[in-house]
C-alpha cells in the first residue's frame, strides 16, 4: 500500500493507493469511436438512446392515429398496429429509459460526483456501449425483414409470440427481438459491474458512502437491481429462442394451430410470465430510482435548501430496491395463480408504497420554506413529483386483487403505466438535461424555450392520460386496434380517443422545440461558467467546463462535507461545495 500525504482536516482520511494511469486518445478514432473516456461514452449512449426513442415516439403517434381516427389510414392494419405497440413499448422501457439513465447519466455523473478520474474499467465501459449499439441495430433491423418486427406485445408472452398467427412469430421478427435483448443484457452487465466497482472502490478522499449525492445512490442501487434482475430475462429469451429455433418446449404447451397438432408439449407459459416479471417489476425501479436521486439533487439545488432526511432518503432507495423483487406477481393476478399468492403480492405492493411515500414527503419538506427558483430543471422536477404521485396512487388500485381483476387489460392499466413509467421518468430526463447541459457543453439552454417545452409537455401529458383512466374504467380493453360497435362502450369514448390523439400529437411536436434548443445552444447558447446553478456537488467544481479527460486537475478533490450544504451560517455564499474546507455544518461530517 502506498501512503500518500494526509491532510490536517479530521474528516479527510489519507489516500491508500496511487492514481490509476489513464489512456488518453491520440486521434479521432481513439477519441470518439473507441473512446475510453466515460463522458464521451455517456454522450454516445445518450445520443443512440434518444435517436431510438424518437423512433418509439413516431410509433406512438401511429398508434394514436389508429385509436383516435380508426378506418382512416389503410396502411395501419391490425398486424402493423400490434407491431407498433410491441416495438414502442420495448424501445421506451429498455432501449431508451434504461440506457439513458444508467448508460448516459450513470457514465457521465458517477465519476464526476464521486471525485474519480474515470470508470474502474474504461475498456469494458467502451465495449458495453458498442454491444448496446449493436443491440439497437439488431432491433431496428427487424423493421426491414420479411414479415416485419414481432407483434407479440412488449411482454412477448408465449405461446402466441412464436406462433404463425402472430406478426413476426414465424419470421425473423421475434428472433431479432430476442437476440437484441440478449445483446443488451450482455452489454449492460459489463457497464453495470463498472458502475458498482467504481462507486465502491474509486471514491475520492473524504467521500464516504453517506456523503454520496442521492443521484449516485439512485443509479448505484438501480444498477445492483439490474445485475440481479436482467439474468432472469436473459434466461427467458434464450429459452424462447430454443423453443422457436430448436423445437424445445420450455414455454410451449401441447396445442393445435389451424387444425394441426404442433410438436410442442409440456411447457409452461406461466413460467415465462414469472421470469419476465421477476425482471419486469424491478425494471420499473431500475428507471425510477435514478429518477428519484436526480430529482432530489435538482430540488435541493434549485430550492437552495438542504435535502430533508438524507439518511432516510438513502435507506428508502435501498428499501425500495430490496422490496421490488417481491412484488412481481401483481402483474399476474388473472393468470391463474393460487389466491394465497395474490394476497402475498398485494400485501408487498402496499408495503413498497411506504418508502416511496417517505421520499415524496421528504421532497415536499425540502421545498418547504425554501428559496425556490422556478428554473426549467425545477419545473420538470415538480412536474415529476406530481405525476409520480398520481401514477403511484392508481398503482395502489391495481395492486389490490379485487380491483385489478375487472381493470386488468383495460386502458386504465395503460394510463397508470404511462404516468408512472413513461411521463414521470421522461420529465426527470428533461430536467436533468436542462440542469447538466451547461456542464457537458459549457453553454446554457434557452430558458424561455425550456419553459414553453415544459408547460406543453406537462399539461399535454395530463390531457392524454387522465381521460384514458376513464376509458379504462368504462371497460375498454387495451391492445385493440379498433373497438367497433360494442354495446358497453359509450359514444364519449370515441370522442375522448380523438381528443387524446390530438393532445399526443401536440406533445410530440413540442419535442421538436426541445431538440432545436439542444442543438442551437451548442453554438449560440449563453456561456455557462463553471457553476451556473451554484451547486455543491463535485461535478461543478472541475477546473474546466466541459471537464477534460481525467475530470479534475493534477490533484483529485478532497471532500469535507455532505452534498447538501445550502444556506450555511457564516458562509460567504448561500452554499458550500463538498470540497470547500469552510465551516462544518450540522450533518456535514456524515
């Protein structure tokens, strides 16, 4: 062990190891194509995720065209409709949200926030991105194969997923989907191990676990969840590939298709559901926990107030992560499970709401008597809290067996899922981009355009999904391309569907404004300086903006305090950075 000189400050221990030597790029290829700089890799992850997310946005517009104005567009057949629904769902949940939160924000923020030069394994980090990129290419390739992509629904339930009656079932569509998922999981595992090792082993001097920003805690816990949950999905995809290509019967029971007895027999479709949702519900929190952490940091910074109940927030994040593994079967109440299982999973679903509610209370108490600046990042954060609360409350309804059964597979489920898993995390993504864009580029985004973008997106989202709850309560089923003249469906549903579609198109168009702001500000944005938000965390204390490879100057920062020292008595400004050895505030020695 190499002993490096200590500091006189009691809260900063001596370093134990010499710094790791970084690989510096020498040309275009080593800087941008085979980059080992976590910040470049983060931008690559984010760029690919946003690009494929725009594909999913277009697909959602096509879905809404059909639902809002049925029989008007001949190119949207029932087969293509199911393909649009499947690809939209899978892209948004896995290839956009998971990749952007963990691959994008995780890569950029973790080393900066913990005071590290880079990730623990930069080469493996680079490989993780390229495997993710390959997974996206394989997924998109399914649009161009005979028969098109799979139309099995984003949950890919067997047996219908690989039968000839399902779009892509007997073609290459389902095969490419399963291969893409397998590649994604392999790539993510590389990145995920990197995040965990980096947080545990590469924190700078003085950066204890209880001095980590909540953003890091959220991404770290979500990564652990993903490393434990994704293998279940990997196993399920490989087994289904075997059923499709080799004729095995892991998930395929004995069945007759178009009068012909198929060779399958003895498999269990319910087994796939268990494997899928063992991944699927932790996946909700793989997306939500980074969002929780980011929102905590944004609220504290833009309200100029210490986060309320830091340790409670940390343990709530960890508790939510642990509980997320024992709630999965609330997605399966109508699958034929034993009623005792329904009771157990309904109970755990209610229990997981407790630490989630604690986080909401702490956010509200952080805002209480704060010096709130209604900047664009703050608006998106407040929008997230309201939206997640609304979406979470409808989740409590669906978590109850007796309520879920009549509402299962109705548009009510779609509304709930989109509020909590679609709108809420995307609001956080926008808030985070507006917040950290100055650090990435050295320029500010246009505040006026940002405010317009927020209000159209926020209000428009409610105009889309609030009426959808009513449509579900009426009994309108989801995944139907056309409702016809069903006697139980009132005329108001058709009117509401048209209204929802118009609202969805408006929100979709508003995202063009965001992209315009993003690219225009790269050249014409106002210079941001090194710390435009007067924030305390280490990423804002770098010698350069944007930070160079290695993040910090010749010396890594020393951390003297927790990340939320705002309005400290005796301080010259209304904040104290983590690397500022000024007066130690209450809780600063945590």
